[in-house]
C-alpha cells in the first residue's frame, strides 16, 4: 500500500512539472508574437558607394533614421556605386541601395552596361541632382557644345554613366564621338588634362560643386557650357531620367547661371521589402529633419519623383507620396 502511495505522489509531481513547463512555453510564445521589437526586427543591407563619395556619409545617416523609424537593423556597405549596386540587389545580397536614375533605368531595361533586365527593383525616391557639367576654360575659345567639334574631349570611362551622358547630349546636338577626339579619363585626369592643355574640355557628371572642378577653377578661369532649352527638352523627351538643372552664378567663380541637365541620385529597394517598412523609411527620410549634409537641402518630397522616368515606385513609398498629394510627372 505504501509503495502504491509513493508511486501516486511521483506521478502527481511529474504531472505538475509538465503542466508548469507547458505554461512557460505558452508565455514564451506570447512574447514572440507581440513582444519586443528586437525579437521581431528584420535586418537590411544598404548599398552606398566609395568612402570618398556622397552616398557613403548619407547612407550612414539614413541607416540611423530608418532604425529609429522601423525598429529594424540597417547596415551600410561600401561599393562601386550605381551599376554594382543594381547587380547586387538583383542577386538578393542586399535590400536597399543608392543609384543614379539613368543607371537604374538601364538596369530595369537591360540596356547599356546591363546585358539582361534586372527585375524586382523599385524606386523609393529621387534625392539630389548629379549635374552634367561640360567643363572648359575661358581661354579655350569654346563657347557652345557645337564648338566641341574637332576638339579633344574627355567623355569618362567607356561604359560609365558620364560616357553615356556625353553620347546622349552630343546626339541631341546632331553630333557623335566621331565629331570629337574622345578621351576616356576620370574626373581628376580630366581636370589635370585641361590644366596641362592635353585636352580642351570634359564631361563630368557629379553633384556640384565637384572637387576636381573646384581644383581646376582655383588656377584657371573656367567655363561651363550651356545646354539650351530646346535641347534640354529634346533630351528629356527621349531620355526621361534627365531633369533640368542650373549651375548657379559664383559656383567655380563663373559669372552667370548655366543651364544644363542632371540625372538624380536616388534610392531603390527590392520589391521583397514590405510596404509598411518602406512607408516608414520614406516618411522618416523626408520628415525626420536630421540630415546633416550639404545635399540635405535638396532632399524634399516635392522633387522626390522627378527624373524617375519608367522606374516603378515601391508601394510603400507610393503610399507616402499619395498622402502628400505628390504625383509622378
């Protein structure tokens, strides 16, 4: 009898222990479903550019903004910038990236440096202008794009964004690389070449003021060539990722405003990033008022859909712009 009672107590104790364990398991499940942000948060990679460029410092600030806004983790990565970023997104090795609007367009269309269409990439917003600057000096005697005929002109590395910009701008002026003596030089090599007299002019696509051009202007009176209004319109009609731009009087010491065009630096995301997350990211980008960078003054919702052409807007970003009454032109 005593043996039977002992066995009964053991069974009872085991039953109680199992019941308590089950209750503990139920509480853990409850915390996972509705608990802390750290347990439910996602991790995202933000592709920027080189450490000496603009994408990298902005990326660090954006990552901090987005972590505060979403509760998710954003890690920045240095890269070779636009073209590399688009290819990396396509491979699924990151979720968010900087790009230029023209490079993003080539990627989704499978043109220029992209042999195949890159799918699943959506626009978040255009940020600031990457200005096409056609640089020469006052003493060169070059006063217009047509005056580049027969001249030695830097058009950037073969296949690079600025190289394609140069082809397209010459095209709307009824010209091609056959009409000039093209040189494939970096920005620094271009301005050094102008300084030494080895070349006459250079196409440079970058945010203004551009360091290499500032260096040239410190020793020479430089000139930036106008792109006339009718040519701007023709260019934007055929290549809708361009937008009008102006290089203001006083930049590089120039004596008057220069009319030109720009592609835009932009943010893109994989369509696998959910709508709510991108909505919060977009809202924080334009409303946090914490961007401590010279390009911050250009980052505003009113211009965020300019120059995007045929690039589809991510549903999360589209939701934000709809709330603001901002439509893609």
